[in-house]
């Protein structure tokens, strides 16, 4: 009987000990997850945005080099009899052409680039300067999700006495997915590139509402 009681007592102690260890491990895991996730998300988002920036900048640069657009391709300044600017008429054909072609080329380049990855030391995810750059490396992966969207924007800025600079910009919105082991994050990135600009002498003219204005 005593032997049976000892065995039961021993089993009971083992169960209690294993339960305590499990609880401690679970608490440590939760606290570690809470500490690592914000830093992992920040690193993943930075890598995703950097990847998108490199791809989009290359596409826009090549596109502008190949086409060599001027301000007159986007808009025409209308003057009155006193030779004062009264309005800026947007050219829909060029605007639609650029928006559709840039959107298609950016999405094509993002998709063809495939999954990109970078290595980061595990210690860098702790957020502590002491452990930054230390420990085994883990991979950060990034891949495109959905589609990039390109819109042309018109903005007026003061360029001097009685002078206004009219800029035409391409605004690119892109969605990316970036991940590290155990975590995956959706990232939205916005980029803006000036396509053409011109200085208009006189008061700020009205512009046709074909482009978003700033």
C-alpha cells in the first residue's frame, strides 16, 4: 500500500511539476512574442517599402527616359486677351495613357521580381542596442499582393513674385506582404514622382478637374 501511495504521490508531483513548467514556458513565450512582434513588424515594413521603392523608382525612371514627356504633354495653359493665364486644360489622353502603362509595368515588375528576402540577426528583433547585430540570422520575405495603383496629381506652389510652379506628379500606391518566422504583415506604401512642371507667370489659373489637386 505504501508503495502504491508513493507511486501516486510521485506521479502527482511529476504532473504538478510539468504543469508549472508548461505555464512558465507559455508565459515566457507570450511575453517574448509581445516584445518581438512590434520590432519584427517594423523591420518587415521597412524592408517591404524599400523593396517597393527600388522597383517603382526603376520603372518610373526607365519609363520617363523612354518617353521624355514635357509639360505640354499633360496640360495647356489658356490665356485671355491680356495675356494673363485664366485656366489650365488637362490632356486626358496622355494622363490615361501614363496611368495605365505605369500601373501595368509596375505590377509586372513586382510580380516578376518574385519573393525577395533579406537576413537579419535575431538579436536585432529585441530592440535592445546590446543585442543588435548579434545571434543567428533569420529571413525577412516580401512579395506583392493585390495591385499597384497609379494616379496623376496636379499641384501649384509659389515660385516667386507673381509666379506659380505647376507640377504634374505620379502617385503610386502599392500593397505588399512582408513576413518573418511566425509573423506576416500587410504593408501599404505610397510613392510620388514628378513627371513635369512649368512656371506660370500671373495669378494661379483654374485647372480642369481631371487630375487630383493638392
